[in-house]
C-alpha cells in the first residue's frame, strides 16, 4: 500500500495510489498525519484506518503533478514540530570486498570515517533486544527544510556544492505516550554540500544544513530486504549522469531497527505529536564521479517498489541574506 499527499483547498489530503495514473482520496481532513494519529489512538493498523475511508472517485495523478499540488507524503501542521535527521556510513555499497578489507586493516591506519564504517559492519545488526553499534548521526533542520516532490531545491549562495544523496527515509509520528510509530518509508534525496564536507570533516554539520526532499509516495508495511534503484541528473533535457544504487537491509551495514534505536533513545526525540523524517544513508553520489551541478539541473531518484520517481530541479540563489545579530 502506498500513499501520497496533495493540496485540496489549501489543506493536505492523503490518497491511496491505485496505479501509475490514478489515486483514490481518503476521506479525512489533515492528511497522512491525521490518519497516523487516528491509527495510534485507536490501536488499529494504518491500512485498516485507510480502507474504511476510501473515496469512490479517482483523481488523475499526473494532473496533481502538473498543477504542483503534490506535497511530501507526511507533514506536520506546524513545521517546527517536524525534525529532519539522518545517518551516514550505513551502506555497504559496492563494498562486500571493501568491508572485508577494512576489517583486516591496521586500526591505526583507518580514518575516523572508516572506523565508523567498520563499527557498523561488525556490530550494526544486533540480535533482537541487544544494543548495536552507534551510527554517525546528523541534523538537517525542521519541516521548513523539506521541499515537495517536483518543487525546486534551493541552493544557498554561500554553498560550495549541490549534490544529491539518493536514499531511504523512515517517516514517524510520536504517540501521546512518547512512543515512536513508523508510518512508513519513502524515497529520499538528502542533498548535501560535499565540497564543504570534503574540505574538513568537522564541517559535516554545516554541509548537511540544506534543503531535502522525500516522496512522492509513502510505502506502508515491511521494507523489502533488497532494493535496486536508479539516480539520474538531467540537464537541458538530456541525461548528464546516471547510476544504479542498492539499498534495503541486505545492502546495509546497519539494521533499520538499530538506526531507529540510536535515534529515538534520546528523550527529546520522543515528544508527543512530533513528526520525524530520518534518512538512512546512501551508497551512490554523482559528486564521487566529478559531477558539478548547476541551476536548472533536475535530480531524479527512482525505486520501482516506491512508485513514481522523486524529482526536483535545482534553483541556485544569487544573493546571501544579510542577517546581522542585534543587541537587545
């Protein structure tokens, strides 16, 4: 089961994806967030709450795209109560052999990044009830940093780079008792400034404070173990760069449960009613192949199990906003 969100008379409305061409609206004001809150409160599955509220009529999917009415598949009514975070060095990528090489290397010769990767390979998938290796973690922003599918991705004038990061995102709502509930998964473009990160790894936090996007569809239920996707950059109607990528736990050093545990172990991330968007990491970057993006380039990230591709054009900002601090 897959959902989208779209604008209807200025308000979010959720819909069930029936096909590549049509979606079926769900009769409940407030979109996916309201559906999740109702499911939590009634102790029903999300699919059960949805099935009894499906509209009889279908809506043309492409028309929603053309009218720019698509929203991220989960939003909070107050963007300040949506926390966007992520984890890095979580995927094996092409490194079944690479991870073995790391495991054999002299510990003193490893960079901090490779040590972190090695920790994940060795302890990122603990048995149920056990604590696993702690992953790298970073903060991206609140709900205001999220760009809707098909909408332009802003690039600040001070940015050194604007690079895609194709990955999965987990979408969560915190119950009134402080328990995190996973609503589902979506394709994500975590989007980072890799030149800034490369100059000094201690600038990783700066490099992550950029916009991002996820969706357009939310996958409800279990995540497939193995997922094969494709990441592409289109410039002037032509494919500039394209590469396949692998994700799902079969291709990850960490289990999703371990990544979730190390995020939600902090009480501040279990505030009742909040929404969390948590990116699970990537293994494929155009930056690694020497690609430099420019204004108007379009990112396209596709995973067949998630329906339509996530697409966002780049919009480079010309001026840096002057924000001097005033003394009270």
